[in-house]
C-alpha cells in the first residue's frame, strides 16, 4: 500500500509573483549606430564607453549626468533611434578659417579617435568640403573603416563594412554642422523602443527639436511615464512670446512633462538627466525636486524678469540661491508639482497591482472574491493597506474609502461580474517650498 492511500497531501503555493512597474529607471533615446539593438541597459557611464560609446558622445554625457547625482538610478536604458549616415555640412567660410571635426570609428579589433583640421584656402564651401573629405580619407588609421564622400558642400561619412561603426562625430567648428540622414521619426522610435523594453519610467532624449519634444510629451502622457527635457529657446524668456515650445506644452496641459529651462551658455548640457538622477532612487512622494543641487552641470543666470517669465509658463530652472545651485519649483508644464505627479502614478500602479495580485491569489488558491458586501470589504482591505503605505512613505496625509453596497450595483454589472466603483478620497501631504516669517521685537 502506498502512503498516499493513507495520507494524500498536496500543497499549492497559492500566489504567483506578478510583474510590478518600476519608478526609478530612466530611458535615454539617442540617434547612434554603436550597436544594432533597440536598447541596452547600463549600470555606469564607463560601461557604455566600454561598449563603444565615446565619452564625449551624447550618451556618454547623459549617463554621467544620470549617475553623478546623490539619488541616482541603479541603471539607465539607452534606446537607439535609427538613421542611415552621418553627414557634415560646410557653411559659410572665409580664407584662413579652420574646419574642425573629431571622428571616432571602430571595428571588432580596433578603435580610433581622430581630430581633423584644415585651413580654408577659398570661400567656396564645396571646395572646402572636398578638401576636408580628402583629409579624412588620407588618415591611415581610418582607412578601411570609413569613407568620406563630398558632394557639393555636404560630406557623407559611411562605414566600409557592416562590422565597422562610426561611434562619434563631434567637436565641430562653427562653420560645420552635423546632420543625420533618414533620421527616424521620434514618435516611431519611442514606440519601437518601448515595444522592445518597457520597464522604465523617466523619459529623456538627446533631441531638442520642438517636434520631437512634442512627440515625446504626448507619448509620456498616454503611457503614464514622466518626460523631462532641458531646453534653451530665446522665446521662452520673453513673456509676450506664446509659440515657444514651453508655451505650447503649457497650453496642452500635460501633467507628465517637465521643462528645465537653460540659458544659451548651457546648450549641450543634460540638466534633464541630472534632474532625473536627483530623484530617481527616492521613494515616489517622499521628497521634492525643489532646491535639489544638480552635480556636473552649470547653473543658469537669468534676470528677475526672465525668472518670472519662466515660472509663468510653468517652467523649471537651475540657479544659485544663497551661493548654492538649486532647482527652482520642480513643476510640470501643467502647473502640478513633480512629486505629486510621480506619487500619483506610483499609487495608481501599485493599487492596480495589489488588486490584481489579490484576485489572482484567490483564484490560485481555488477560491474567489464573492460578489457580496463581504467580498467588497476584502477589496477595500487591499486598498486600505496600500493607502496606508502611501501615508507611510510620505505621499498622502489621510484618506477615506466609501465602499459601494452590492444592492446598489446595477443588475447588468452584477451579471457581468463587474464591480463598477469603490471610491476613496485622500489628502496629499504636499510640502513647504516657500514661507513667510514675521517677527516683532521690542525693547
């Protein structure tokens, strides 16, 4: 006789882990061809350099800004925006000008970073493009890796084989500009990257093109992500200008987009990535962005009028206060505060996960949540636990759940096993950002 005939024991674990949303990891979208995948995940800036990115590349600079902060993320997702070739465009030149560019290229066994400079001998951009292309093609290290082809005033840089990569083109003189040909639309790029890997929360990019910014802001709103972009536009600082990118975003009333306004001297710095790094590893709702110090990026210097204009347009900026670099306000373009929006998105996701996990657990245990007032109270308890947690972490101050009575649910909903509403109200803890103190002193 088998023991099972005497004592038949079966143990079920009853609960399976579910995937939960993360609120720490940033995505940085960059147009590059260092690798062919849609994304890779990095835990340090040096890891990206080892992977083939130049330290002066947009990815290299962005990762330094992310990882250089006090509350940096544990990892950053780098997403690739597709394009076909690097092209250099020669602008207006005078005799004796300098044309300068730095190019980094690699293959499986070698990597070379080369600086090129020629002195112009004509005022013809096409002739100078031909001379610069010849200078590049004459480099012995890059021979067999890349080819520069001049047509008119445009130089196209192409890899010689599929294994070769141009990983950096930059440090340009003012009479040269870089154009990426057949650049993928930003809305197509972010959708493709998110389809390949969606476990990220903060959205950033190397593009400051207004159309790209509007695309990313729209995506963040729809997908419940937070998009932060640092931006210089002269019109932002003029209170009568209403068609600048910040004003357009304010008019769209996006809760999930923040603009960190820069001065003209800060173009190319990643205040947006530094701002993410100043908050990423903190529990949502537990701290504010206002007065955070951003390491590795410079402060702006705005007039009082310019600061008031930025604030009126719901922008955020980074300046000295009492001699210390400080983020001012930390507002989304809708006027909501960053910490409130992040906390709201966190609470939505966690409560949704909690309720699903409870329903799944009951099913796995061979049980169910009954469509009775008792069953509703079981769900209320799940909500109660999460809302109390929101108080503990610093997001909510108080809450009240008002459960629906099953007798008040329409019959059609009960037949469909759909519970239409368990409402609750809550009060935010919020935060003190400014204050006034008045004293009276007498003899």
